[in-house]
C-alpha cells in the first residue's frame, strides 16, 4: 500500500500554515520576552500595591 502524492493545493496550504505558525510563535516570543524583562527589572508594580500618602 503506497500513499498518493499530495496535491498542489495541500502543499501551498502547508506553506501558508507554516508561515502563520512561525509568525504566531515569534509574536508569543516577543510578548513573553518583554514581560520577562519588565518583571525582572523591577518596574512591575500592581496599581493597588502603591502606598499613597
């Protein structure tokens, strides 16, 4: 039993899906990186944790 070769439509769809997946992964990496840097620098302070005199 052999598998049939993929149709051209499936190859194009796979390429498009791979591009979307890589873009999404890059966006998630950027957001995670920015969040990590902000929290580790000590700039993160919740609003209700401030002491106002």
